[in-house]
């Protein structure tokens, strides 16, 4: 149970609505991997798939993280260092280069930004190790409409790319990209307003009045380790307090939300119509509406669990090697009959899967001769109440492609 709620808390921190982590064994699929791509150097750094460019530090400058549309200064980057750039965004009144792991460098005179030449990109393409593995893809058809269903993971690694041809062929055929929530079109102000409405006690109480004295003391000590004062945060409810805690834990830089499958597909959607299955409001409401016991359990498990920054590794491997058995084990092989566990499974999977299956059925019945590429967390496609099983019970024939 401990690992289940560790993972659930991590999901909150990065809106990682996929599954739980419970096993770290190496799969048979990984043991048979024998393709190693050639390294293409670009200056001091290796050029990677998914990389937009690089920044060279001309004078010492700060590395930043972004939280609630505010920049938080981190370590100082030394002069002459080179860092890969995976994204570019405007936030907190600044233009930012995303260098992986949720970290950013400000666009300013202290740095130099470059993009790879056509020659370098050609070298990278020629050296790529293209494998027919990685990911989980299904297909359903009705009345001239086609729905591809891709099991996603919302945090990725460079080795995921380029995605295999089966996935990309289906993606390129589709006029519509369907995602849980459009994470590239999130209004930080709206999220802040939601937190103030549903993440803060408004009855004059604080979290100290809703949890045990022992837990409150441990919570204060944990926050203090990250330089935070509980007295300035105790107005927040447990579900948001847990999000805050998880957001403070550093993640291994090789795991990058900007290399997540849905992030990359959204970034390359072009003229495809973007459709949300749920939306950020739905997902935040789900978290805010967890029972008090469930919310408190999240904090308890956070405080019990040691973190190395590599907890997501088993899930990363399961997706990379299309390991169905590993995904099912990670999500469902957790023996616990507690009310909190049942609530977790019902809210995070069963109810959401039913909603997703109903909407996918609407796409199949639309009769508009359209193709839809649906991307949701891989965990939603496995188990007895999975999206796949629910559609099959409605009479649809589902083809496993990848």
C-alpha cells in the first residue's frame, strides 16, 4: 500500500494519471534489446532526438523551476557549460528555455541559444536506432470511423524517440488528437483560482485541526527540509499539501515531462483538432473530492517513503519495451482491501475508464469518416474495467497493434 500511495502522490505532482509502481524487476523484453544508436556529438554535448537546440552559458546564470507561474531559482550554472533545450515557453514574465527535468534557463544576454544545422539533423536521423517496440496501441472501427488508442506515459526519456513507425503511421493518419487534458493549453491563473477555492480551508480551521499532532509535526519537519515554513502553508488542505510536497522532491533529470508521450504528440499535432477527454478541471476536481481519509493517507505515505528520484523507472521500462504483464503488475498487483485503496481504484480508474469508453464510442458512432488518435495513461487500458474491456463488452472488436 505504501508504494501505491507514493505513486498516487507523484501523479498529483506532475498530473501523472497513469498507474502505480510496485515492482522493479527487469522484463524479458528488455533483456532481448540489442540495438544501440550511434552517438552524434554537437560541440560538447550529444545531440538527442526531441532536442530543439542548446544553450551555452556565457556567464554564470541561474537554473530555474516553474511553480504556480512563478520562477524558483535553483543552482548556478557555470560559464562555458552547454545544455540541451527541449522546449521554449513564456511564463512568469520571462522567455524560458526548457533544459529537461522541469528546469529552465532564462533567455538573456548571459546565454547563447543555437539550433542544430540541417547536416547535424541528417546525421542524427541516419544514426537513429529505429525499433519496432515501445508503447501500447489498439484500433477500433465502425461506420467508416477509426479510433486508435495509445497507452501513454506522461514522463519520458530521450530513448523513447523516435516513436516506432506503427504509432507514427496511426498518428499521421488521424485528423483528431484526443488527450486526457491539453497540457499545452493550461491557464496558471485558473489553476491558482481553483486551488484557492478548493485547496484552502475557508471555515477558519487549518490542516493542524484535521490531522493528528504527530502527523502535523512530521509534516512540518518535512517541509522544513525543503526550506518551507508550515505556518505559512497550513491553510492548505491535505490533497494540495501533498501536491506541494511532491513538487519539492527533485526528479532525476533523465525523466522529463517534456518528453512525455502526450506532450510530444501535442507539440507535433500540427493542424489536427485537439479534443479533451476530461480536461484539467475534471482531474483537479477528482483530487479535491477525495475523502478526508484518502487525502490524509497521501501525506502519511509521502512521509513514510524514501525517495531517490528514480521511483518511476519500472514504469518507464514497461512502456519502452511494450511489457503488458509489467504494466498490469504495476497497476493491479497490490493486495490491499482498505477503503482508501478501493476509493483510489474506483476514482482513478473505474469511473474514469467508463467515461473514456463512452466518449470513444461516440467517436466510433459519429459517422463523419474521421480518424481519432486517443492518448491516455497506459494503466487505463489494462484490467477487467479497462477502456478496452468496456468497449469489447459494448460489442466492439478491438485490434492490438503494438
